[in-house]
C-alpha cells in the first residue's frame, strides 16, 4: 500500500540521501526554526521539517487536535517515506516527539529533544498559563503577540537581528486555529509517567539561559528516560538551536553519528 503525506500539511525538505531526520518546531514557530540546521545536516541526511497543522503554510485542522493526533500525523510523514526517522523536537515539538516514540516506536530510530518539558499538565498553574495564551493571541493579533513573547525565547544577550527573525517567524506562523489546539494539547499533557516507555536513544539538550521551560524541565525528561544523554548548551536561551547553532549542531551530529553507527549497537 502506498503511503501519502497528510493532506494540507506543508513540509520543507532538504537533502537527498542518508538517514531521515524529522524536525518538529515549538508552539510559536514553524519549519523556519530549523534553517540553522539545514546546512549542517542536509549533506548527509534527508531533512524534513513540518509546519504543524494550523501553522504557517499548513492548512487549518478541521477539528481540535490532541497530542496523540499530532504524534500520529508525524508518524504519517515518516511512514510515507518508507523508513524510520531520527526525530528532532524543540519545546512543544519535543513533547510531540516523545509521544510519537511511545505510540509508534517502530518509526523512531532516535530522539533529540531540545528545551522541552513533560507538558504543561504537570501543575494546574502551568496548564492555566498555557491556556491563557489563546485569548491573548486572539486579542492582540499575531504580530503584537509575537512582539511580546518572542524576545523571551532567547537569552538577554541575543543579537537584535536574531530577535527580529524569531519575532517575524512567530508573527508569520501562529493563528488561533492552530495555536488553540496546540496550547490545549500542552495543557492536558504530563509525560512523566510514560517516559520510561521511550525505547529510542535520546539526546536531551537545553539552553543554559532558557527562561521558558528552563534546565529543570529538561532534567526531568533526562531523568525519566532510560537511554539518554543530557547536555546544557552554553549561552543559549529557549531556542538553543537558533541562538547557538554551531554548538547545537555539533551535539546533534555527534548523536546521529553514534545512533547510526552499526558498531554502537553490537555487543
């Protein structure tokens, strides 16, 4: 049976050969978030980065999606390419990646989870704060919402041009039809009880100066996973892959080299 990409889902693809790498962006972003990784990875990997349903160039969902729905949609993208994937998830994308790994373990060769969290359902306060973003977006509009939230995704020392790029990406990517179910999926999720079920080898990265989820949330993930390495990315905020791409890419490439080296799986 032939597999197809989900209807209406926009995907950015780079690279013609090598292992498949699927990139899942954060709740305020799009496939553009992974531009700093493309140059480093595309020569030896097939890179696919999505605009999540209801984001940027992807069509709005026709019903409210759950975390399982996002994970299953990502699984369709992998399955359509006839192989398994090394999944890279930033923030909300990392939460989706972890659920993908428990629902479709045969499709996930490895995980890289950056500046992520077990979900916002770990406390009523975090869940309420996540849900409160939706009326804020609706009342402010995408541009003002991005101007307010975007700068905090980076460290205080981030260059102005990067801050502008992050704000512009958010403004161009978010709209209520996509953001509302994404925020609700986070508010309802607490992954702490299922982390032990993740079989894929996982690299957990976190920006040293992450002001959004913070190293503490990444430490919870690393502590609950069986096959994991935990790395702090120096001088990076919540978007470590964009603020310190050379450091981030070096760790990611090292991880991919290890998990694709047949010698590492012997013995």
